[in-house]
């Protein structure tokens, strides 16, 4: 999978501030940094986005200048 060219992928703190703990250019890089599979991180992000949930510790943020 190559999910990441248009996004920054982040793991954030689980408090109200959601501080970025790890920032990666691709989903795969983030997954490797935290010892999870790329599919697990991608599924957590997309599931939370579809539900409008903030409970996931993972986020993806559109890079400046990238088209949605």
C-alpha cells in the first residue's frame, strides 16, 4: 500500500491537546516507527474519519498545496 503522498501521518497524544508524538510522510513509515502494520494504522484512521470520531490516536493531515 502507498497511502501517504498527499498526507502527513501522525500519532497524537490521547488527551484534549492531541500533541503530535510522531510525524511521518507515509502511513508505512508511521506503522514501522510504532511497530504496527500499515494496514492497522490506515484502518484506524479511515474508520475514525468515517465516524467523525476523535478517539483514534492516529491522524492524517493533508499537506499544504496537495489537492483533496
